[in-house]
C-alpha cells in the first residue's frame, strides 16, 4: 500500500480490515496496523472478508456519500460524479418539474452491479419489502405528491395521535397540582421534584431496552402494548393516597413510556425519506403544544368536578385522561401496519395502498437511503452491532446538545402553573393562561424546522433556540419586577416558553448522521436518553429553599444557556473538521484504491471514509 493510501485511511479504513488498538487522538491514524498492511494483501483479505454471494462492484459503486454542506439533491448515488442533477428548488426530496413528468429522484441502483449488490443484501437479511424492490421503476411527480399526502393522512397523522396520548399522561401532573393536589396528599415541592425525577430516570433507563424490544418484535406491536400498559397506570393515579403511591406511579409511568418516542421515529422512517422526516417530526412535536392546549381546556372542565362523588378535581383528571390514552392504545393495534407492504389484514382487506403505490413508497425510501433495507423490521440487534453503535463517538456531540439544550426552559415550564397561582391567578384561569405559549410554540417549531430544511443547515438554525431563551433567563434572574409585576412576569415566562423548539431538527440530524438502521435504532434511544438526563438535572434546579424568586436556580439556567450556545457552535466546527479530514483522506486515494476500499471495508454508516456528516 502506498504511503498516501495508508496515511489517508486512519480509523475509518483500518477498522475495516481488522480489530485495531486505540487510535492516535490527534491524527486519527494507527501506524502499527497501517504499516503492517500492504496493497498486495488486498487479494488475501478480499478472500477472507468478502461477503458470500455478493457480486464484484464496479468503479461506479457508491455508498451514499453525503456532503453536509451540499443540498440533499446533490448527493451522488451509483457514480463518482457529484454533479447535481436535481433541481435546487426540490422540496422534501420531491423534484416536481411539471405535473405529469417523471420525478427526478436520485437513483443509486441505475448501475446494475450496485443494484445487484443491494438486492443480495436485502435477500440475505430477509427485508420485508424486498419483493417490490425495482431499480427500473419510474413514477410521475403527481403520483409521488399524492402518495406522500396519503402517507401523511395514514401514517403521520396517527403518529401524532399516539404522541397526543403520550403527552396527555406525561404532562397532566402540572395541571393536577394547580388543583391543590400536593396539599391534598400532604406533599411539598421537594416531593414534587422527587416524583418528577423518578419519572425521568425511569424513562431514561427504559429508552434503550424498549428500543431493542421494538426492533425485535416490531414497533407496530410494541408501541400499542406500551400505550395500553401505561394508560392503566395513568388511570390508577385517581386513587393516589400519599407520597408512596405518588412516587410509585411516577416510576411505573416513566418505565412504561420510555422508548416510545424513538420507537415511533423508527416506524416513521420506514415510510419517509431522510429529507421528509424532519418536517414530519415537526408535525409530531407540534402535537406537544396541541396537547397542552387541549388538556388545558379539558382541565378547566374536569377540575370543576371537585366534590363530585367526594373526589377532588385532579382525580377526575387522571381518570378521564388516562381513559383517553387507553382508547388510543387499543386503536393503535389496528392502525399501525408493520410496513408499507403489510397494510392488508383481516380487518383491512384492501389495505391502504395499491401494489404500484407500495412499490413507489419502498423504492423511493431505498433510493434515498439503501441501508434502510439492510435489516428486517422484526430483526433484533446483535450485541456486536449494539456495541458498534454505542461507541460511535461521532454522534456524541449530538448527545451533548440533547443534554444541555432543553434545560434552560425546563424548570420554568415545570413550575408554570405553580408560578401562575403564586401570581394570584385562580385555578381555572391558570390553566387557560398556559395556552398562548403553546400556540406560539407550534408556530415557531414549524418555522425553525422549515428554515433548517430550506437552508439545509442544522446547527446554525437550531442555535436560535438558546439565543431566544437567553434574554428571558436574564430577565428572570436580574429584573426587579419578577413576581411583583404579575403581567410583566407572565409576559417573560410566555415569551420564554414560546421558544423555537429544535428537537425535530436534532432527531432528524441524528438519524441522518447514523446512516445505518442498526446505528439509527440505538442513536435515537441514546439521544433521547441524553435529553431525559438533562431533564433529570433540570428538575433539581428550582429548590424549596430558593423560592419564590429562585435566584440561585436562574443563575444556573443562565450558565447552562450559555454552555448550550457554545456546544452548538463546537458541534458545527467538529463536523466541518471531520468532513475535511475524511475528504482529505479519500481524495488522497487513487480511483483503484477507492474501489478496493468499497469492496473490502466492513465499516457501515458514518464510520466509512466516503461518508460526510450533516451539520
């Protein structure tokens, strides 16, 4: 092997040949393995590691290179030529030239050897949609537009309804405490914090196990089971008798709800391309605010039932809202197909799609990301694949963002109803006054996600969130009118909680940079675990001995807000540096060496030398 080749490969290539000792932290290379590997050994290694039955790949073979600073439509599939051949005005991956034209979706399978390679991959893993894989299939822009709309109604809408069920039971505690639940049970705000922490810790530790179970049995089976189980616990909260039962139900709810979000994101990824998914996730998290509005109005009615049958209003709240989730969970058994080709069943004999529509959905998803078919939808992750995903440190910056980005707004949100009550608002007006923040939260969430997609920029758009919350945290900490001027205080808190929520951008970003079904499954859980870990920390920032102004707590929030801005910027710089490092190494190889790398490497996803990170 030439010296330029060996110095270029570093971690991303050397790992593809054999297990290596730790890499040099500065150069990213391992000189011992590089010096021991010669280009003449390619034939020997090829015989050892070449997957059985797979065809020899031509120089046109490409593993979905992703240039993070180029539009999605400029990704080169099946060719070393990176000249864009799709309109820069394409939206959500759909190039609509004229209404009846053939859509110009990038097709990595036009090269016959590339198509045959992936066909064999799909056969080997028994990919459930492999029978409709068709490299030569064409369809019109009108067909695709109508089909995406159909997916939105059938798939995305029900995902939002299920998320509504989650948020009803996850968020109604703040409405219950506005009805003096803490006093009724003999609890104080520290007990409230403990309960919230137990919920979050249970939620956090259930994330990865739940994701692994979902991958093994299928999210279409596991998610409805989760919803039914946690709704039973949610209903049982109407019988709370004290601190012990309060903490017990908080722990059970967190454990049963954990993993629901990454499970649902995994299910959505079966139907949408990587360009479409973040927008759908913005609709998904819009449900968070819609639920806040609906449950606030519902709480206004249910809390008026205090005294009915001798029950407090918050007991009726838990009973009714838990029953709503139970109904959604039962319905989900019938509303969640395992895949696009499995919508026909005994209770839905005609299915959702025609055979042609099934073929279009499957092939458009695979052309966007061929690796989405490298595992069966009921195939469990092996310990080896799990370990590979866990140690993928290139995704750690996104986990760091998840930990700190949502902390500054968490305590003000958690204490919102208690703060409004302390300002002198009644129980019922308190619940109504939370609605404006939810409305603006919806608008800003959709806007920031759309802007990110339009600009094909993630970090510098998502950083708007901590920049938005910074002046509000400063006001809460240093303004002398806090709690003295109740409408001024209300305005600050409403502005803070109307922040442009970047969660949909981060989840889509993490999915894109995973670039592999197995890694994507684990990274979705790890990212959400980092978010929940941040929430656990946030639940201890406002303490009993610091109220009512929480000067110490707001100082902490201010520091974390500044840190989150810094983390966003460092993540941007890190991915730019990593892409330049990979590009330099890749461009140092001759065309023949690049071909050999593609044939010989066992690395997948973002660890490949020919992969570029989105940022």
